[in-house]
């Protein structure tokens, strides 16, 4: 049998169903974001771990120039090493259609028989190359699909200066290439970078590696510190041109996935509390006004023998029902949205399978946090229920005395009509209620502005990177460092207008216990084609006396101008340099360290060399330039700036970048929910007064103006506060989304503020129309009856 209080609870929920639905939606969105983001984190992490384990991805990688096979046994004898496998790895260029740039590729060896012990591949189509067939390869599936290739297709590749023709026997995926980018680049593009595997004997012959290797893969025993093995491996392989061993944590593909997981974790921790905090605030307003309106009923309940605890728990149950229903809807929606995004991530990161793993703790956290925040919002109100005695509660509250208060409506009597004075008088006499509405709407605007500004920051990243900073048309990469005459040869090609050199020295940069595996970039004193800019986007000239490092690198190493860092160079004579930091630069991709190119050459104690060049070209000569590049064996590859830009735009609009569109949709929904809820609360508490105005002869339009005029003032007052809060929230979101790989600038975007304000005003207009519709349909007799 349903108790009287529970029947009242059902009636109350039916009466405030609009407000309850709006608040429940806000709670549902918060829980949905929590479940979705934690589910994605778990899914990516678990799928990655399973994929790595199943295909035995190495823990340490040791690239060298050329080392004898006997060194494998010495590496295997190192403490903590579980398994070692050598392989041949080399750079290649795949010759595509005429008039198209050759595609940079990486060639990797497979054992002559069977499959690799480490870094195994997942065959998705076709078969592995047969032993003794030197013209057969397995191609990375992502590149094959991007180029429309099929097993049996023949391609031509330049390897070690010689052109060879290969037949594709199959396609494969690899845990080593979840996120495939060409060496020296950050933006992935399946159509511009390929990986192919062939048998060890054939690849060894192509790169003169018979009885030798150019890389070893090391698996560690559980609990072994990778750094100790890295240091020992570097010492053993130093005589053989070791480029510096590195751990799985520094594998570029793994780093990208790790940064994506970290970004999702930041979002899961920062965004849901905003939603739940807003919901708690809205519940506080609803319950406080409900208790105030039901004083007499509370008094009657206590007079009939209900204790203060029972009456308070009745109102608390109202809050809990809304919170629990919102959490249930949010959990279901979070699982559904997480599943959809997980499939998208699977395709983007080339996982052969997906281990969708929702974290059960996210449900517990979502429900517990929803109930807790909702309860906190109402407990402050329910204290008043305990203080109400039946005698006091059943007596109408004494009307407030406004005789000594300033009446702005009276002062403006000459300029305002009666409905306008009623709006102004109510706002001035109940400032707390007005402030509550302003704060709620401002919170929705702040979230919309911050989300829109972050999206504009993505666009700003592209504009700054490819318009202000990179003013070249093409970047050329060399197989190895070349003398300056290589620049002259590039400059002599018809259609090449300008050539600007770059010298990249791979290095591990250290400051005490902080380190970063990156490179020193030598640039001309005043770079023209690829500029270095400051935080205000002004051009920075290179200086001979020290390093100019990116702000992201400064944050990683915890250094600034005036500090010194250690650069452990990983090529040539492998010197260890101690260099001063003389300035910081604003970079939007990567974490580079810049130095004047001549000063870098002197610091390395090497003859003047260059690693690549930036070019500006005449579009009419594009195809001719491409064909000439194909005939230069010392060029490892080239990329067009427009291709890189298009690839980055695709990343930001699909795959992981699409999460921000989910954020925008959620921000729009919560903004409408807050505005609509504010309007519904105002209508619910003033229904009796508005009905009285109708009976007194006010028209429907005049009566609606009294209610909607208040909403309009509150909405307009919330806009500057929301814009200011959005400015601060933008910086917090930008900091959470930025990594050492990609940095999002915290910009001021008038369009973001404009669209955010339009969203709030549109929400207010729609909410006003819905409330006015209900007001026009109000039953005057029922509204004016005394509630029993």
C-alpha cells in the first residue's frame, strides 16, 4: 500500500515534471560524460595492452647503423632481458603515379621462416612472403586501403639507392604502427607513409646487411627498469653507430595513444563535476521554493503526527528520484555513446579488435556523485523544515516590510508602465532569486563559450601552423646529413624559388631528473620559410649563444630563460652538450629546441651539414619537380604543406577530434536545460499571482510580459558573467587538451562568444515560448484555489 507521503511525492513529481526533466537531463549529461570518457579510457587502455601482449610488442628498441649479429647474444645476456630479436630496417621511397610525390616508406624484415618472436604482425588479407622470394612483400593495411591497392598488385620502391619491383602478397596491421607517421613528421596520413615487410635475407641483401642488423627488439622481464637496459644497450652498441635506444613509452605510435588516453582522463575528471554542480544548484532552487510554497502543508503534516525527519525525507526522496533517474539515463547513454566512439577509435588507431571495457567504478561514481551533489543542494533547504513548528507553518508568513527599502519601480514610474514596474519591483525585492537564475544561466553560457573557443583554437592551430609559421610549399627530407651543395642542387631545379636549410640532431634533452627524447633543430638566423614565433606571434630570430625552446618543452623540462639543459646527441660522435636556454617560442605541434644552424654545427664539432630543406615552388613546375626528386637517391622523401594541412584537418574533424563535437552538443543541451529550468521555476512559483492578474483584467500578453520580462532581465544579466567565466574555463580546458605533441592556443574568439550568447538567447526565447504556452492554458480557478 502506498503511503500518503509517497502519493504526495508522485503528485509533486507530476506537477514539476518539466523542471524535474530539465534537472534530470543535466545530471544525465554529467553521468553520461563520466561513463563515456572512463569507458573510452578503459577500452583504449585494455585493447592496447591486449594487442601489445598478443603480438609481443618489444619493450626496448635499439636502432644502429650496422652491427654484427653476434651482438644479439651480448644483449640477451643483459640483466632483465627476456628475449632479443634482431631485424633489418631501412628507409624506402615508393614510386606512385607519374606527377605525384614518391611516398616515404619503412622496410622491415621478417624471419626467413615463420613469424617474428617480437613485434609480430596481424595478417588481414593475403599471405606472408615465401622464403627465397625476394620480390614479395606484405604492406601496411592503412596505406593499401588509402591507395586502393589489392594483393597481387606490383609496386616500385627505391631502396638504398636502387629501384626494385615488388609484388604485394598480403596486408597487415602491427601494434608498432597504431598511429603511423613518417620519420620527422607528427601528422599521420595513411596515403603518404607506408610500411612493408619482407624476408630477412632479401631485405638484408638490399641494404648490405648480410650477417648484420640495423635494429634489435628487446623484451624485458617483469619489474625490470627499461632505463637500465637502455643505458647498457647504448654502451654495447656505441661502436656500431647506435642512434640511442628508447623504450616503449617513447615509441611514437604509443605516445600518441597514451596522450589521447590522458586527454580523455582529464575530460572525465573535469567536465562531469560542472554538470553535477549545476544540477545541485538547480535542485537547491527548486526545493527551497517548493518548501517555501508548501509551508502550510508542512505544518499540517507535522500536526498530523509526521516527524520533522519524515517530512524532510519526503522532500529528500523527491531529489533522490530525480538524481537516480538522471543517473540511470546517463549511464545507459554513456555506454551507448562510448560504444559508438570506441568503434571510431578502433578504425582510427587500426586496432584489429576492440575490447570494450566499461569501468564499473564509473557507474558507482556517477550514482554516488549524483546523489551526493543533489542531496547537498537540498540539505541546506531542509534545515528549515526542522525549524518549522505546526503553529508557525500553518500561519501565512508575515509579509516582508519594504516601506524603508528603495523602490526603483516607483522612482521610474514616469517612464515605465505597470507590467514593467512589476518586473522591476520583483527583481529588486528578491535579489537572491535573481542571482540564482543569473548564476545558473551564466554557467551554461560559460561552458558553451569555452567549448566553442577550444574548437576555434583547433582552427587557430591550423592557421598559425600553415599560414604564419610554415610559409613553404614543400619539405624535403634527406636520407642522411648532406653537405650544403645539396641545397644548391635543389635550388637549380626549374620551378624552385627559394630553399631554406634545416639541420636536425636527434638528442635526449635533460634537466636534472626531467628528460625528453627530441632533437635540436638548426635554423638560419632569420628563418623565412618556416618561422619561429613568440607567444604574441611575433617572429623570433635565431641566436648563436644558446637555445630557443618551445614552451611545451620548457614545461616538460621545468626550465626557462637563464637555465641550462643537457643535450645528449644521438648521432655522429654523440657528444653531450651543455647549452643555455635564452628564450621560449610558441609551437603548436611537437616540442622542439631551436639553435642557429652555424652555432649547432660548431657545437657538434662537425663540418657544415643539413638534414633537409623547406622549398617554395612554382605550381606550374610541380610535376617536373616531383619527377626530379624521384631521381635523387639522397632524398628520403618529401611532403607538400597542403597535404599535411589536409591530414591535420581530418584528424581534428574525425577520430579523436570528434570528441569536441560531443562536448559542443552537450554544452548546447545543458545551456537550454538551465534556461528552461529557470523559466519553469519562475512560472511554478508565480502561477497563482499570474492567474490573479488575469482575473483582475490583465491581458494574456501583459501577464506573459510580467513573467517573461523577468526571464529576459535575468538572461541579459547572466551574459557578461557567463562570458567572463567562459574566459577562465577556456584556459582550464585548453590546458587539459594540450600535450607535448599538440598544443591548442588559448585565444580570444569573438565568434565563440557571439555564438554562445546566441545559444543562450535562443534557449531563452524557446523556453519563454514554452512557458507562455502553458501560461495561456492555465486553469484560473484551479490556480487560485487554496492548496490542501
